[in-house]
C-alpha cells in the first residue's frame, strides 16, 4: 500500500546548530522561566521543544503529498511575517540571522503553485523555526501569531475539523516543557505523569497560568507579602535583631562529635575549612579558642594577613581530628556518633553570625552571643510544644522516610545522609529551620480561605499552589545540607542540591528566609 501522508519538516531537516545555541543561552534565564517554579532534574530546553514541535506539526511543503492548501496558507503567513520583520525593529533584531531571506521574501517569490517555490518555502519555514526557538522570541506576538496560524493550517489541511486544534499527548510530562511549548504554538495538550510533583507543575503551567494570567501573579505577590508579615510576627522571638541595629541574615553551624582519643572526650566541631571570606579586600577566618578545662571549643572571627598560615579544618575524608589531643576519630566512628543523634543537626555548634548593617554594603561577621543561643532554645521549645499539641492529619515536621528499608540501586544518592542517621526528611533541618518552614507551611494552608473570590473560580487554590512551590524553593536553601560559599567572588549560601543527591555537609549555614538573603521568601516569590 502506497502512503500519501506527507512527511513532516522534522523528517527532512532541522536547524540543529541554531536551536542548540538558543537552548544553551536559555539555560541561564532566571526570571519568567518555568524552571524557576520548582527544581526538576530532567528539564528539557524550551527552545528545542518549541522547534521540534513546530517541525513535527507542520508538513514539508516540498513533499509531493503535502496538501496544496497548506502551501497556500504557509506562503501567506510567511510573507506577512517577512513584512513584519522589515517594519518592526524588535522582530528584525530577533530575525537578524536570516535577514537576507526576510528582506527578499514576498508573494511573487513564494508563489505556491510552482514546485520551485516549494523548496524555498521549506527553507523559509525552517528559518522561521530557527528564529522562533530564541527565548526572546517566545512571547513576541509576530512569532506567536505566525506559529499558531501555521499549526492551524497544517491541522485543517491534513483533515482536522475547522475550529479544532491538533492534540499533543505527553504521558510523562515531567517539568512540562513539551506541553507548555505545544500550547504556545497552538495545539491542545494532554499531559500526565506518575510523579505528583510534575502533576502539580503542569496543573499550574498548563491550566492555572492560562486561566488567570496576570491576576494570578498579582495575587501571589500580594498574598506572599501578607504571609511574610504574618511569619515575621509568629517568629519574632527566634530571629532577634542585634542591639546596634545589625540584622542577622545567616548563622554558621558545625556538627560535632566526641573525640575518642585516650582520656580526651573533647567536643570536636566538624569543620571542612576555617575560611569565611576570601576576598582580596577582606580575608576572614575562624579562630579556635580551646578551653582545656571543659574540653570545648569556641570561636571568634579574625582577619588574616597571611593566607598561607590559615590552618586546616577538623574533618577530612569523614574522619575528625581533635584540636586538643590531635587524635583522629575514624570515619566509621564519626558516622556512628552522628547516627545516634539523627545526623547531629539538632545539637550542632554555632560558629559565627553573618550580619547586614544599615547603610553598610556587604556582609559583616561576629562571634555568637548568649542571645543567639537563647533564641535557638526558644525555637526548640516552641517546636516541641507545637509538635506535642498538633492534631493535624499530617505531621507538623515531615516524618516521611527518606528512603525505604530496602532502597533501590537508584536511591544511592540518598545513602550519605541515611548512613548518618537522617532517616526522615525532618532530620535534614535544625529545630529552628523546621519551625520556620512549618510555620510558613501552616500559613500557606490558611491562605486559600483568606482570598476573596466572589466568582468562586478556583483562584485561591492556584495561589496556594504557587505559595507552596515558593516554600519548596525556600526549604531547598534552608536545610542543614546547604553550604557556605567563601570564594573570592562572593560570600553566599549554596542550596542543598548542588548535584542530584543528598550529600552530608559537616558545617552549614542557617539562613533567615524572611530577610534579604539568598534563598529568601521574597526571592522565591519573585
């Protein structure tokens, strides 16, 4: 049986070099991109998805079986687009790579009745796909309008019913790149997944955003600001401001173990480095102050004039070296001690406090004070009381196991923390972090009821989902597996997922998510 079904553009050609270049640049987009909604490992580049969908939905005009109706419609659309390129500065800049084509394209050149023009029409469609795959082109009306007209023309000319759209089905939609781009180019979409996280993401991207648009964005900003104000009120006692007006924005901690050297038993903070800041203009380190009577270590922040004289940390390869007796407690024993204390985040030692001072650029640092420790104790007591009196259907602090008793080989990225005794997701957080995140989660649950929605059209649920995704972003930065970056370029906090695993972090920063710091609530909402 001879097929009369026309080949699609993707079967004959694709501007892969240009698409790859656009996909690379798109990976650095930080605002207005779906990858900022939630971390997703297997995120597909939007430019590549957009280009592949266009080339899959549109037939090849040069194919002998291509409907003449599509050639006629495509030639008309391309000619109008070329005229827009010649008259619209923004579109011209986005189409500069193919300016020679758009400058000379007109109805005479693309007369669809002549076979010699069909090949030129194919090249014009491929050039359009190349320009449209640019991230900056994705919301430009000239590109969107042309792409949707071409999709509709292809659908109708290939037997689709007038007034309907082609259906793109993605049964494993993941982060939602393919269904989002299918909507963008004028198709209807059915998306599903086995994992509940992509189901939520696609519910937001494919349903709530098109339905509510700017109204949803405005309501998320408004409710996000209200939630922050309520959280600051509820957590005022656990994040105190310094008497001189300086505002703590992060606290630096280290897990601890007992030295197992003969007749020692000192409390050893696990430090990977003594450095806090390595800028040329500011080189700060932690100085250990040893109390030989109590066998404990305290710290102060000092400037160093000679970086070569800065000592090593106390932990290397998982083994801890005691600063008092120089005995090295081996890695298995360090792991065993931490496992007995569920990873040691709850009783870690405070090393230093990172401050923002009014009218002063950059960060400043100081040693911890009694007030800092007292605030931590307040958080611990508050959390204990809330956990004890909580009667909700889910635990106040997440108690789900990180991995099953018999994890699959694919769960090996979780073994580093589970070997350290972190069995539940709640073990990944200090008590104050858990209290803060649980407080925000409670406020998110209450948000839906506070939104006045006279039309009862579900806006409250959509806003609540956005706030929950913002909380997820905060929790990724606000855990005991985050890291403090003291590189010469910046001093900042790095989130939990530097790679696709939960690695153990011996010394970690505790950020204050309600203040202006990396991973803050305001940043997540933005």
